[in-house]
C-alpha cells in the first residue's frame, strides 16, 4: 500500500464518506474496507440506498456490484434525518465530485479543509504516468480511445467506467492511468499534477453549477494548473470562451497543431501516423477525438509506430453514445446521451441518407445562441426530412428555427408521440439526439436512452 494514500487518508482516524451509493464513493469504501480501515461512517441522502446504488452501478458486472453492495451493508448508513450527523467530528471527509451542488450539503462548506476527493485518492494509489481528459464534449470518447491506445486503466467521471481501486493499486510504474476529469473535479481541485492534461473543448454548459459561463470556462481552464503538459483543441467550437495558448500543445482537424490532419493523414509532431481512411471511425468528431488521444499517447511516451498499429484496430467507444442498430428496414441512432446542442450538431452533420431528427429536452439556463450552430446544421442538411421537438426547450428552439426561416418541424409532448409521428414520413434513419439535459423526466441520460430503445421495441 502506497505511503501517499496513508498521508491522504490516515488509517487510525475517523473517516466519513458522503454519497456512498455513487460509483466513486462505493469504490473508495470497498478499497478502504479491504485494506483494514476502521472507524468509517457512511452518509447518503437517497430515499432508498440499494435502489440508488443499483442505478449508479447499472454498467457494472453483477459479481462486482454484489461485492460493493455487500461491503456497504456492513455499515449503518446515516440517511434521512440522520444525514451528515456528527460529520464535524470526522478527521477526514471523503465526498463525491458533486457535493457542492446540493442544499442538503450546506453544512459541509465549512469543513472543506477536511475533504479528500476521488481523483486525489486514485493518483495517490497509482505509480505510473497519468493523463487526465476534460472538456464539455468528447471527453468520454477521448478517454476510451486513449485507454485503448495505451493499454491503460480507465477511471473517472463516466458511469460506464468500472471504478476498481484494488486493481489500480496493483499496477506497476510502466502502466498508464487515463482519468476522465469533470468540471466538478476541477472545481474541487487536485493535490497532485498529472503528466498530461487534455482539454477537448469548452462549450456553454453547467452554468447554474458555477454561476456564469465565464466561471465555468475558468474552471475548465484549471487543467492548465494541474498538468505538467497540456494538449488542447485549437479548433474549439466557441473561440470566444478562449483556450490558453501558453506554450502548450495543440490538436485540430485542420493542418495546424501538434496533432493534426495533413493530406488525409494524422500527423503528430510533424511525423506521419496513419491515413485517416484506415480508421474504423470516419465521422469528423470521432477523428478529432482520435487526434486528441493520439497526441496524448505520444506525450505519455508511446512511439509513432505503436500508436499507428493501435489506431488501425481502434474500435472502442463508450457504449451509449450514438448507438446504431437496425429495426426492420430502419436504421436507429440512439444518441440519448447528447446533452448539448453541439453534440447533436456533430451527429447529424455526418448523416447522408433520408432521416428524421427527434431532439429537445431541458436546459438549465436556455440561451438562444447555444442553438445557432445546431440550427445552421439542420438547415444545411438536405437529407433531413423532419425535425420533431419535445420537452421544455420546444418554444425556444422552434423560435430560433423560425427566425432562420425554417419551418420543417413539429412539436410533440412525449418521446413516444415523437416516434409514432415519425412513422408517417418516408425515411431510412431515425435519429434521437436530444441536445439537452433530462430535466425532471429522467434520472439521467442513461435512463433516457433506455426509454427510447423501449419505445422503439414497442412501436416499430
């Protein structure tokens, strides 16, 4: 066991873990329990701890999920009226990345000096090189690509990632840790710098979490403070949000940057890696993510030949993103995880067959200008048969479309009505890409995607 983890979490002192049903905290408890830590107190404000745990761990293998849950059941979880009771007595408080978003956690703000965060625990346990990927769009795909190229262990923000700290600790110094870093991780801060930080882009998002768009952008820029080297997107879709250019490395889908495209080839540091036509992924946004992953792998020490061989076989991608399948004669694209207009814009940009787009949902702070890029892509794509819009964003998005003199859309109240209504048109591909948050209708984007699949199974 590393000395760094003992320094971060002293073994013979009172430890309180908040939000134990979530993936990060359940993984921490499982590790500490197996390492003989005692005097641990658990907190969670979920109405049903087991139900909450199962929701957060829906992608976990059954055997591992059972082990994690069994350890939680060894403790009495402080919840409901007892939630956070005696928290002031803790020597160490381990909290999830989102702790500061909840009113119930108000009393924790005065205890920040006692807090330990998940990334710091992971970094303390790991002896090898670390890459941390952040950004509004593309960070999950980039981390998946990078972990595959490096044969690295993947940890962090995405719920599809299996958080296993016992396995992490057993890795040697020649290994790589690829960590998906959210804006909330960055807001909480890091104790240790990573070897390479990646900033995929910055787009308008999470404004209520940070108070303003400028504050959100500033939080994302902290990756420069917490990284020895930084690779950032030179072709950020929102240049007004400004990405620093302070001697760091850059990537772009043009012929500029440390990792870029020249004459249909990926180049890194002016060295040819691979012809882009040899890649399994051909969509522009996937190639941009591959550039980010390849450039990072090179900065971590992999050679060009190794990266090229890995890219030829690269097929790994987060499961729930733009999942395509056939249902009868139709191609179905379930992009239910799309929470930003920019996501949806990138998806429809690559469709070149007659299609219906179902889009819409909720935005925390709706802003017309967020949808300008998506609307331009809608107008530009001649294969688009009809846009069907649902959710609270309907009024704003339809207003933007009308202002652009585009009227080829209809409004619906429910996702099921959207699917049923789509069947009256002649098309070959049905695309569900909300480009918005889930609001109060779903627990999360995963549940939304699953609901769409269930409707397809029932209706088509």
